[in-house]
């Protein structure tokens, strides 16, 4: 029992004593690289929330490791954003986002400790984290648009649609996990104004249509075909949620779609 608790403490500590040595270690020079880091930041925070909802129901170490990995990746992305010399956002704008991230990490730690110590989550504390995650990611999305405009670079519509699709899928996945693992269905939604999952599915359809425009060929065509197949397999589960759906399959395929979109972005970037 002691060894188990020690392992939990060690893993949790990894989230909150992350090295800041990356500051300045890789300073971006272009707006495009800055946008890529900001995109990764958004995706991995949703991954962390998704993993937490699963952890809140199981309390297992493997799921906790998923939270740590996601937070570490989000932290790396934030470090790169802070160290950037691209100048597409002001110091104040970046610091504001970083403050939200610090609050999110603190709430994540507190929620993990609640599950570890009591065996079940504190619903109020979990709702606080969900609300913070929503605000943080809304801020990141707003700043992404500002940075894109300030960069002066012509955006590739297909790449931007792929990134939008990735963020939307990550959000939908986290919301689905909340509905599956939380006794309070509105825990992740945070507000009654949240767009319903079936409407988000329609938006995702449009993003995929945009990404697939232009008659892609070769590896890109195969990647997009695989993404489309995975989406068609789970789309109905998002549109018509019910307790009989197999949540781990939805989660696995959703992550497969996000990974596929990351590959598509890389392929489109190399061909542009």
C-alpha cells in the first residue's frame, strides 16, 4: 500500500515540478511555428481532461500516467510559446494564458488528490477544473486567431480546417468522457450554452470536407481516408449518446482521428 501511494505521489509530482529549463531553449522565429505550438497546447489540455474523467472512475496508475503525459506536453508547448521571438502576441497576452494554465494544473493536482485519498471525485472541485479548462482553451483559441492575423502569413485553409477539426474532436472526446464517467452530466459542459454534441458532429463533418478538398493523392489521400473511416464508425455514438456505447472504443478512435489529422497537417505542410 505504501509503495502504491509513493508511486502515485511521484507521478503527481511530475505534473507540478516540471522543469522550466525549456524557456529559451527553443525560441521560435516564425508565426507558423508559434501557431503550431499553440495548437498543441490546446489539444493536450483536452487530452488531460479526458484522461482525468477516466481516472476519476478507476483511480488506476495507467490512466494517471496519461494525465501526466498530456500535461507535460501542454507544458512543453507553453514553454515554447513563452520563449518565442515571433512577436505575434504581446507578453501580456501570453502571460494571461499561462496564468490560466497554472490554475488548471493546480486544480488538476487537487482533483487527482481527491480521487486518490477518498476514492471518488469532489464534484464541485471537478466542475471548477472543467470551467477553468473551458476558459483557458477559449482564451487559447482567441489568441490563436489573433496570432494568425498578426503573423501576416497566408493561412492554408486545409491545414487550418485540420487543426480546427483536431481541437473540436479533442473537446468532443473530453465531453463524451465526462458523460460516461461522471454522475453529473453537465460537469464538463460548464454552461448550458455549450453546443450540443450532435451539432458539433455536423461542424466536424464540414471541417473534414474542407481538409479533403483539392483532390489529395498518395499518402495524404490514404491518411484522410483512414480518418474518414474512423469517424464514420463512431459518429453515431456522438450524435446519439447512450449508456450502451463502448466508451473506450470511442476514446481510442477519437484519438486515432486526432493523430491522423496531425499526420495530415504534417503532409500538407511539407507539400505547401
